[in-house]
């Protein structure tokens, strides 16, 4: 009997989709607010120079329309092609369920390979049994690691905080692919 492929769980925004650059473009075009990525040191634009109203407006516009045009994160598409040779891919996102159609269309249009797409705010529960979660959220990383699942945390200004044992910081998609595809790589 051939063994079933194991699951890898992968976040969407700022991991597969280059969401932050688009959000900052929208803050500039809709509100005249110019932020650099280095300014985004918290996972909340209202804590990084935007008002709560500006942040809410831009996130609403992103979820209702602009997410259809977000760029791919560098290296993401190629990484998934490699990862899918060994694993099943579950994309886990905390986007509102109402973005499902736009999100599915975006994944197809961008040639993103995956086996399952899940909308949830409960990543720790969902990731049980996954080989790893790839995410950019420090809070998600801590949560999922505390459930015993390794996390590859894609380095961003908003996640540069101390990491628990099961969380490994990666600096690019090739780093993540190496960890997932090469036995022992980065797991010492
Ligand atoms: Mg994310």
C-alpha cells in the first residue's frame, strides 16, 4: 500500500499573495498615506500610521475587489509546484468567507497549485496533522506551534519577535522548500 501524501498548510496573504504592497498602495491612492514596508511593524495598519477608518476602508476594498489583482509573492508559484511533488497542499486563510469566489479565481488565474482551500480563524485546530504551516503572522505561528505543529515563518517586519522552539524563520520561499523537501534540513 502506498502511503498517502502528508499535508502542508500554507497561509495566503503575504505568503502566496503579495498583499502588503497592495494594501500600502491603496492607503496611498485612497487616503494619501505613504507607508514603507519597514513602517509595518505590527500586523495592523491602524497601529502603523493609518487611522482605524483608513485601515478598515482599505481592507474592505481589498476583500471586496482589489484582492482579484494582488500579485504573487516572489517564488510562491514555483515553490508550490515543488512542494506538491511530496505533499498535499492546504491553503488556509483568515480572509472573510465572502472572498471565496474572488480568491478561487485568483488562485486559478495565477497558476497556484493546491488541493484544498479553507477559510478559518482557527488555524491551530486545522493544522493538526500537517507537516508544517507556512505563515507570516507571529500570533498564528505561536498558536500553531503550541499545538505541536512546526511553523515556517516568512520573515516580515511585523513578525520580528522572539520565536518558540517549533517556529523556524525563513527568508524566502526557496528556504521553505528546502526545509520541506530535504530530510533534516533546518530541523536540527
Ligand atoms: Mg498572512
